[in-house]
C-alpha cells in the first residue's frame, strides 16, 4: 500500500489529496479545511424572485454566490470561501 502524500492532521494551503472525495483530487485553496466546513455550516440560502439561488456567509464579508440551482450555488459559495481563506481575508495571514 502506498504511503499518503501528506501527514494526517489539519489540511493546510496547497495540499493535493488524490482520490479524496472532499477535494476531488484538486488543490485545496483554503488555510484550513475544517474552518471552511465550519463556515459552510453557517451559510444561508434563499431563492430570489428570478428563480436563482443566493447564498452567503454573514461571518465572512464578501463571500456570496448566485446561481440557477441550489447545488451550483453551494459549490460556488464553497469555492469563494476557499479563496477567501487563501487570501487571508479571515485575518489569519
């Protein structure tokens, strides 16, 4: 069995986890995966009059998404949040 590419523990910026269902093999753009999950749990969504879905995380200024399905809205919101953490908007840098 091959050794893992990363050590167990918090996932930090720019780690790639091949085969990991959460990352789908792409590079993580977040400071800490657990922080992203905690913030996503606080996301609020609503369907707008035009039928699109709007999602935001009040504790993360500037993190929002607007898409034609709730699933796409959640996905984009997650990506925006990862970038928000990577850019240090949460005060971690």
